[in-house]
């Protein structure tokens, strides 16, 4: 609090979140919640630079994901705030990545007290991030710039879908995954998009992952059965 009072907002936010995680691990839920609220107040009132907001929000979401002692009511309140911050980031690519990251807040470790498992909310986050990626693609088509970056957003969202497919989230279906693959493949086949090497490598690694999972057989391989890539 003293650091926040003298303008060291980034440091204060990080320390409040670290204290929140330690309080959560010690089973001190009310104290952990208070530390989170203090961190979020700093985020809302003191952090205005878009890059600083992106970094701070990533830390907030990551810390909240690791906390397991909150009551359902407390957790819902914090998750609602975090997802709201994500959707209000200045740049669409940042919005897309942040909203997709929030999907993990709705699928905690199985059997851990206080961890959320809400398949419908996972899909809501993923669909919202996919909508933002589509808007970024439309903007790139209009301006003629940023098509490669927009394509990378689709690949990022695809990887989130694959993660939750691996986890067996029932609301994540092969139809959506296949549709994403077709969007990306069509964009690459059109030849209109200059694909940065790192984005191309990212997609190649994603396709290798899909083929590897299909080859495993068993329950996991069955989840990928019928997925053409």
C-alpha cells in the first residue's frame, strides 16, 4: 500500500497478487480476496498504458487461475472482473489473447476444492475470442495491413480449443476445431496473406500436435478422430 501511495503501481500490484496467492494457499480466503481487490483497484485507477495493462492483466488472470480456496461467490466476482478487463483492452489482438486466457479460469484442476469447472463458460470465452479474431481479420482485409497478425490470433484460439479438447471439455466439439482449421488453411492457400516465419512455425507445430494426438489411440485419440488436417 505504501508503494502504491508513492506511485510504484506496477510493483504494488504484483506484491498484492503474490500476497493473495500466499493467503489462498494458507486457506485465508477473506484476506486473499481483499488482496485481489486492492490489486484490481490499482489496475482500474492507476494503470492506463495499454502495454502495462496487458502485462498486469496477464498476472491477475494467472494468479487467479492458481487460487483454489475462494468460495464460489468470491471467485465469480473476481473472474467476472478479470474477463471484463480483458474485453476492454485497447487493441483487438490483446483483447483476443486475454479473453482466450480467461477461459482457463472456468476449468480448474479436477477434484481441487474451490476450482471451477464450467464447460459452457469455457466455450463462451473461446467464442468471444474467436469473434474478436474475426473482427481483426476484417479490419486487416479493409486496411491491407496486419493480416499475418490476425492469422496468428486464429492459431492462438485454435490452440486453446485443442487444449480443452485434450482436457475432455464436453462443449468443445470437433466441428468448431475443423472450422478453425479450414479458416486458417483457406487464408494460407489464398496467397494474399504474408505469413511471418514465426506464425508459420506456430501453425506447423499445431498441426504436428494434432497428428501426434490422433496417433496415440485410446480415449485421447478418439477425441481427434475425424479431424482432417
